[in-house]
């Protein structure tokens, strides 16, 4: 209820009382409000009040005292505490998915005042299903620990992963995302999330147990190899190191991961093998053990004893004082290990163990000539020969040699090469380190020694000869009487007398290339040659002969000018008015053109005139000159050109000169003397003109000395008017009052006459001679004027716009 609604009721009540009581001056204002109330006196009251008064003036003009009777009721508040899983829809219609302690909603209490409710909501989260379970092993040994892990899923509020065994119910065995269990038998494990909101579905995994161990039934000697006759037999007494096969017996197949393990002398010692059977080589009486071993442990051992006879045992190795040395050295060989049986001896062999013995006893001295394999074994006694032991004695066979050195004609030093192995030392006449100096040794044959010492300190040497020969001397100076000649002439090439030959040598002359070109002469005393090359050529000379290679060459180039020139065929031209042009086509370029009509390489058809003319192309190079001649034919032009003068309005071209061409092939082009290319020539001045005309056949004709009467001029004519009755430009009124005679005819675009005027002053309103209005469009006029007996004609367009 509004605070001031009671005031209105009071005034109605008060006025009513005044109406009937005139100066009745008292009344009571009864009010009911929530929490606080502001009365007509401007005071805000927060508690009940029945004593406050306020004086008003009634309608009679008297005081009216009002007493307040106020009852204050209180608004209320409260908290709505809720717990829900995942989401909750409250009284305000809102669905909440997270905890909330701030949302409010207003109701009305029993006193009619607001009741504000505050939400205290706790949202709990449901758990999500796991996707699976993994384990550290899928099969383990009994009483071993196993690690189990939950895959996927998500724990909700106050939830945990709970583990069960054998079924997903009953008493839990543990909790957590991973647990460790002790496996005692094949077991299926279950896990699920349990919490305030829900229990998820279970996921499970089954883990199986390995058996702890499996016992063998027995072991036995399967067969024994007799080396004397290469046979196997079942024996329990054998010669030392005889191959004996032992076999393990069991009644059922082993699980995965289990096998038989073999031992020697004690059960559980270092394994000597595995598998259902094993071959052993006992040196002495030996007990062998076998048991089943696997993932979860081992069984008890089974055993068997092999007894050995009084036989020899093979040595375990051979010891030497030196097994790598140079050829010619010696070394002692000694037996390592082994044992002789009664009546047996040690025998030594070379290259193979089946060859003749080279000695006996535990030690022997050998002097091998090359790398050799030595063997030793025990022979004799009750068990015969043992197997052989071997050792390789490596002999360093150092073979030093040197390839032959070619005779040298060089005077400069060179490096000696060709010794093998590389890295040896050179010595001898002219030798310093590995450098041979012919200037130091002199001409002749010289002995050089090559010595090599290897990493084993083995040394060997060899000798070879180095022969120094007298070389041919290089020619020094060459010249020619002429270095440039024309084809057909000759020149003499001279070798300076300071060039010397050794005994047995001569000068050899070549053309083209040195040594591989054409030999054109030889000499020993006359050091010159005359040549007549037809093309530019290179000439060389060198000394050849004796025991040494030819000397270096010296050469000279003789340039031969064989001039040939060519002038390309010249095209015929039509008309001696043909424009001048630059002559081209002479090869090589750079020559000179001459002939009738030629000036500085430019051909002037007008100067040459009609007819056939010789054009000469001359090319010079050095002393040589060559020419070529071609003809050019200037034909008479068939073109005939005349002209006419036309007078138009200034806007339509003014004074125009029309060039008229006949007898040509069409497609005419015009070049006027003022530089323009249009025909007719418009806006002509009072000058003398000429025009050069050409047709499609490239024929030319010049029309010159074109002139016209000085009095001719263009007549300005208005070309548009608007006869629409608006009083503006409604008539076409050209003025010819300065002329003696006037004739003006207007035509339509089909050439039909529209109207004709003969007076010097014309006013045309755009109508036909019959008085009919013409439509908008372009029409054409023809004008004839006479002045001082001179006639002027002009035509042009006139446009009507309505």
C-alpha cells in the first residue's frame, strides 16, 4: 500500500466533516505501513505512533487538527539453504549449475510486507564413468605386487575411486586412482567412483598368475661322440674334452617364459647353457646340473656325472716371445695350459696340423721365412690325439722398389717420385732431400739411391738412374717483311740469327698451329721462309731433333685481306617524285655508295630521273678494295593529280584545296607542303602549296605550285536555331546585304528541296515553302553569292531544335 493513499482518504473525510460540521476542528488519520512512513507533517516514522498531530485549514477557513494513528509492520528476510547435484532450479525460475549464496527473491509476508529470501546453494558434481583399468602386468608371479590404475573418468564432489575383487560389490579392497595389490591367484579387479551424487558403472581387469616352478623328471646322457671312428654312443666314461650330449626330460610343456638351465659342478652356479639338451666337453670327471627356470623362480636341480679317462687335454693357447718381426728373425713358442696323459707327447706343426711334425716338447724355436701358422697338440696315450691349438707368426717382408725415371731435358729442379713404399729417403749426385737438380748434377747419367724403413724398423733400399739430356733451345725473335697482305701476295718470315741449334736439331716451320699444323719447311742455316697465304694465317717455328723434345714455339700472324663485298638487290620505284631514301644493303657495312642520283649515301629519284641506273658499292680495307653493282629502275608514275578550290564556312573548313588523283590503284595518301596529311587541305592560307600523292602500289606523283584567288574567304554561318516560339533564336537570319546577288536553297537529308531564298536578308522560321513546321533535325543548305561579278559557293548544315 502506498504511503500517501491515506492522506487522500483523510482529506475526503475531513472535507466531508467540514461540509456538515463547518468548524469541526479535529480528526484522526489512520495509517498502516511497512518499515517506515512519511506523514503530511514531512516527518518519516519508523515505529507505531498515535500522538502526532498536524493542523490544517478546513473549507470553512477554521483550523482542523489531525491526529496520526500509525501502525508500522516490518519486512522480513530469510535464507533458503539447498544442496543439489549438477544443477538446481530455484523459486526465481533460474537454473543454477554452480554454488550460489548471493541470489535473492522477494515474497510478501503475513503482515503484507516484503519478505526477501537469499539463496544458499551448494552444487555438487556427479562423477563421470571410467573408460578402463590398466595394470603393471597381465600375468604375474604368485604373491607379487601388482599396480592397478584407473583410466578416464572424473571424480565428482566428495567422490573417490573404490576397488573391489571378484565382483563390483561387497567390501572394498582399497580406494584411489591407483592401488597396489598382492596377487595370490587369478583375480578380476573392479573399480568405480562413489560419492555424494552418484556411483558410476564399474570397469574391470583380470590378472592371471604364473606357476611358481616346474620340476624336471630327469636328465641323461643322450650320446657321446667317438673321434676315432666319428660315431656317437651312450657312454658315461669318456676321454677328456670329448663331446657329450646331455638331455633333460619333462612330462608336460613349459608355460611361456620357462626353460631348462644347465650348470657345471654346482646347482645355481654360472649357467653353461639352456634348452632341452646341451653338448659339453669335460676336461675331467664333472657333475652337471639342470633345472627349470622362469618368470616366477626355479625348480630343484637334477644331476648327472661324466667320468673322464686318463687322456691328454688340449692346450688353451700358445705363447710367443715375438710374433711380429722382420724377415730373418726367430722366436720361441710355448704351450699354455693343457695336460699330457700317460704315454703322450706334445708335437709341433707348420702351416697345417696334419703335416709332418717340426718338433716336440712344451717349447720350440722357429725362424719363419714368411708369415706362418704354427700348431701344437698332444699325441699318444689311451685317448689318442687332442685338438690342435694355433698361433700366427707375422713376418714383415719389406720389398722396396722404385719406378724408372724418364730422361730429362729440363734445367729446373723436380721432385723425385715413384718409390714404394712411399716416405723413403733419396740420396745421390744432384739430390737434396727429395729434389733433383739437373744444373747441380750436370748432363749425363746419375745413380740415385732410395732407402725405406718401416714402422717395424725393417729397412730395404733400391737404386735407379736419372739421365740429364741436352735440351733444344727456344727460338727468341721472329719478324715478317709484311704483316698485312692482299690475297695472292707473299711475305718473308725471318728468324733472328741470335737463335741457336744444338747438334742434331733443325728449325721446323708450321702453318696453323705449332707441332700439329702443316709443316711448310725446315732449315739449319737459312733462318727464313717465304709464304703466300690465301687467308689470315699463323706461322710458327721451333727447334726439333736430338734426344730431347722440341723447343717451345715462337709465332707470327700474317693478316690476308680477301675482300668480297655484296650489295643487295635494289627494289624498283614508281615515279621520279618518289621520296629520297638512304641506300642500304652493302656488306660489309661502312662502304661508299655512288651513281646517278646518289649524294652522301642518299638516293634522289628526281635527280636520277626515270630509267635504269647503276648503283656502285665500294668497300676498302687496308690496301684492298672491292666493289659490287646493282641497278635501280625508276618507272614512270601512272598517277595524274589536279586540284580544286572550295569555299566553306569557317566552322566547316574555310578555304579547302581538293587534290584529285586518277589512274592509280586507290588507297591514296597525301603529304601537303604544310605538313598535313588530310585531303582536302582545310583552312588554306594565301600561300603556294604542293602535295605528294601515293597509291596502294607505292607510286608517287608531286603536284606543286597550287594557289588560289586572294579574295576568297570563308563565310561565317550560324548552324543552329530554335523555332519554338519562346522569342529566343526563333529564326535563322543570315545577312548577305554586302553581296550583289544571293541564292540559298535548304534541303533535307534525302536531298529534297525544302525552301529557297533569293533576297540578301533572310528570316527563316523553320517552315517549308508551304508553311508546314519542320521537325527537329539537321538540314543542309547550298549558298551562291555574287560580288563584283565574282561568284562564291558554300554549303553546310543547319540544325532545327524545337
